[in-house]
C-alpha cells in the first residue's frame, strides 16, 4: 500500500513540472502533514553536496518546524523569508526524486503500527523534541557528520506521518546512538589539542 508520504511526493513532483514551488506552497497543500513533508524536503539536501546559501534556510527551517511540533502546534508556520524560499528548480526536482526513491524503500518496512502510542499528543511533542535535537546536531560545525542526523530526522518524519509507532521507537534508538557519536567526536576534539604535541614528538 503506498505511503501518504509517497503520494504527497508524487503530487509535488507533478506540480513542480508546471511551476516553481515555495516551501509555503507545500505547507498550504499538505496542512498538518506539512510538518513531516517539509522537514524531509529540508533535510534531504544534507545527504548531497549543496549549492551555496542553502544550509541556513534548510537547517533553520527544519529546526523551526520541529520546535513547533515540540510546542504542540498542529498547523505549521514559517516566517515569510523562509516560506517564500525556492530551491533552484533542477535541485528541487532532484530532492523530490530522491525522496521518492527513499519512500519506495520505506514502503517495504513502514505501516501503521502501535497506533495508540503513535497518535498520542505527547509522542507528537517528543518527536518534535528529537527532530529539534537532531537538527541542532545537523547544523553544528562538526565536519562530515551530516548524513547521521539526516537519516534520524527522515525516519522520525516518515514515522510521524504514517503513524508507525515501531519505526518511531527505532528512530528514538537511532537518536540516542547519534547523540553518543557526537559526544564521542566532541570529546575527541576536546582532547585533540593536548594529544597533537605528543603525537608529533
């Protein structure tokens, strides 16, 4: 059975073929689903080399939306500067096509499960907290780590949209593992100034 997520992606690709889309257009069309959909659209570019100037609107937009989830909002909002942002058309098409490929994989493992848990209002807020934390790690200046929080955010975004409590639980475990990875990298960088002189002796 096709995911709602993949149906939204297909619809957006069809619209993109006719005219450029802003993030505000996507939110207006998808309503509450726009949280998960726009978050996924915003973070997927971090898996690929990005054109200059996209890191701030993508990372900032993801963090802003996830904080709204944390606060319990069900209607997403973006400031005008971000809402009217347009990806370069060819890049937007690439993003949506790659999201389409990702959802084909997710369709094999995602379905509504543990729905009583998944639909709880506190879980909506907790997902917002996890995505916010991963977004902070994503835009942190630690080099070569973007794919890790990106994968965690994508999993939680799709699990939230599809009411898949089991996938959410897996997403929580991955969030903890990513946090430990960043803590290890941070600790290693903190030790590095003291270790380098010994290394070069």
